C-alpha cells in the first residue's frame, strides 16, 4: 500500500474516532436524570416487545400507534443487560446509553456518506455539526423515536444520492435498508417514497427497476425486524395507518403559540419552532448554504448535492405543516438535513481555503463552540436550549410550549427530602416522571379538593410550565400564581416547576 494511501486511511480513521468520541461524550453524561414524559411509555413498551419476541407471541410486538420497532429493540435489549430487579432509574440510563451509542454510529454513517458525495472535508464537517447539534443531542439521549427517525431518513437520502452518482447497487440497497429502518421507527418515513422517486427521476437512469430494488430492501428489513409482520401483517398495517391518521386528524398537541392559547398553531408553527430549535450557527448557515446551493447548483457538483438535501428539508417541513398535530421535535429530519447541507457548503469553503490552515482551524473551533456550547452547558437539560438569535429562553416561553417533563424527577427527589415527605400528598399537573420518584403520595390536580369540593386534600400543589402555558388549570393557578413558591426548579432562566403550600 503506498504511503500516501496508508496516511489517508489512517487520517480517516482518526477523524472518525474523534467524531465518534465527541458525539458520545456530549450525549453520555447524566443519562439517569431529566426524564421526559413519553419515555416511561417506551421503557414499558420495549420491555413488553422483547418479552413477546422471546415468548414467540409475535402478534404482541405491536405496542403503539407508531411502529417504534427500532427504539423497542434497542430499549428492550438494553434492559435485558441489567440484573433482575434493577430500578427504574437504572433502566432509563441503560436504554439511553444504547440509544446514544446507536445514534453515534448513524452520525458516522452520515459522515461517510457526505464524504462520498462531497469529499472528506464536507464529511468531517457533517460529523462535527451533527455531533454538537443541540436539538439532536437532546433526542439522541432519550428512549424515543424522533432522533432515530431523523438519522435514518437523512442517511437513506444520502445513500440514494450516492447510488445515483456512483451507479452503485450496494448504495441503492443501503438506502432502501435505511428507509426500512426509518419506516420501522415512525410513519413520517413515508416521505422517503416520493423523495426516492424524485431523485431517481431526476437522475435519468430509469425509475422502475431501481425503485423496485429500493423497496425490496426496505421491505426485507421491515419484515425481518418486526415479528408482527410474520403473523398478522394486515393487523399491524391497520394499526399503523390508524396511528398515522390520528396524527393528521388530531388538533395540535401544542395548545399555546405566540403568547396565546390555540387549538391549531397554523402554518407559522414550524418556522417559529425552527428559529428556536436550530443553533446560533445553523439558523443563518442554512440561509447562506441555500443561497450558495441555488446559485452554484448548475456548475458545482457539491452545490447540487446541498440543493437536493435542502429541498428534502423544506419538503419535510411542508409535509409536517399539513398535519394539525404539531411538535417541535417533529422537525428533526429537516434540522439534520440542514446541518448536512451546511456541512457540504463548509467543506467546499474549507477546500478552497486549504492553505489558510490557522484561519480555517480557528473558525471551525469557534463555530462549533457557538453551535453546541449553549446546550452542552445545560446538561442534563439540553432540551431547554433555545436559539439566542431568536431571543433565547425568555422569548421562547412566550412563543411556544416549553418542557417535555424534564425536571419533574429532580423536583420529586427534592421534595422527598422534606421532613415527613412520606406523609405528604402532592397534587400535580404532570404525574408522569414525578410519582415514580416521590416518596409521598401523588394525585392529579383535577382529583384534588383544589379543583372539586369532593376531591382529596393535598398538602402541596405542583405546576409544570407547559400546563400553565396551555391553561389546563387556570382557575387553580390564579389562586397561587402571586404567592411565594415553596420550591422552584429553574432551568435556563425558565421556571419549569413551581410548588406551593396549599394552606400557606
């Protein structure tokens, strides 16, 4: 092997190891804290899923209106590595570290694919941008679906673009396999079908045969990994279609937008959410990369790749906007695609300025610090990071629903240290993630005497920020909001949890 080739290989390995280490280091700390509301559902579903597989009850591997199969395999197998009787906190932490490790592997895959499409510098830039992306870090640290969905979808798209460029059937099959994994995660993966058809049509190399191979690869991996399809395929398909239909038909899960209570936030929701959930670097970088891609796409191959990825990102936002049910985390595939497009533009710029090593290196370090620093500093509450270019947390709490349950476990442990806590009753606006970690009794506000005369008496009342924003307990909140809280949990300058004495 020539020295130059050996040196390039060693350099590529070192870059990959560095990106993997950086990605994992920012995702791994404090995985036994800051649990989100939906995670307990997936902890339980994962456990039941692997039990059903082990017992050959294959029809019972349908656990929700979303497939969630990828997360359930990971979460369920991770929990099996713990000793019998492991507590809930340990189960969360083990499932989360496996999710983080698989996410890092997918980031490396995207890094390699971008390198194939636009060169090694662009690939390294993509790896670093994804490693430190604030919103992606948040969703790679939890047992949930959206982080996996984003990485599977974007890697599938990139594999397909690589297949059309290199005429590689292996890349085509890889793209289909990743599309199958995305489909096993969540229904919005269906957008990959029109995306694949458009890419294959634009390529001019024929659609039917290549699309057939792509669909076959997706189908094989879906059937192989979801035992429900072995015994009751139509039942599983009907449940997934029902879950997808509810996502389209339901009113918004937000309930609060731009300072007022709303049923449906409307088409402005995702532009606003993107402004807060992208980073200080990505928000303007997305616009600059877009201008570059549009202007240079006819003469620059890298620009054409960036244009395709940006088109996918915008198409996915349009797809989401059609559905009334909205949440900021649904944006993740577009945010990951935006990072990739920015990386292609950045890699091209670095290549053109390769001789200015010091300037390029310094710019890169500063850019990454700006990109991920604010969120990493909030560990374990990365989900509380909001783009300062859009106004930061102070503006975000006036614009959109804040909080996904994070902080409730910390509040429960803090209140458990109050003398006589085991005899206290706390009425809460959010039960999940609080009751599991509080030594006393937990009841819902609507079941307490605070909300109805025949309700149970509470010693303390806890208000979570999202419940206050959407006005779920307006009448009760009015009685307490001007009092001095017994306990407040503030995250990134936002009061997430406020607890009051009922008889103070």
